[in-house]
C-alpha cells in the first residue's frame, strides 16, 4: 500500500473533479425551472468564489476544480501512506 503515488492520485482526483464540474455546468444549462436555476447558480457561487455563468466563469471553474481535486487527492494519498507506515504495513 506504500506505493500509492501522491502525484498520480492528485491528477486522477483532479480530473474527476473537472468531469463532475462539467456535468454540473451542463445540468445548470438544462434546468428549466428559474427557481432551481437560481439555486444552482448560488450553490456554484458558494463553492467557487467569484463564479459567473459565462465562458470565463466556466474556464476559471475548471481550473479551480482541478486544483481543489488535485490537493484533495494528494492529501488523501499522503494520509494513506502515513497511516500505513505508522501501522507497520509497509
């Protein structure tokens, strides 16, 4: 278990985060109810500071999603390594 790559895990989780962001944006465009659309936009503004429903907002959101995902994935892999070494499961 000690061979879990921090960088590779970061890239995988970052890529998945971008994929989910793109799906979320598609969902936001498909929504027809104005109340749900406003709720969706407000949630995106909370999750991604400075977000706007535009091309630049989309690009910035993709970049932020990748960075957040990469950091989360790298921290997860690092914690797995630390936990395995501290338990003696090298």
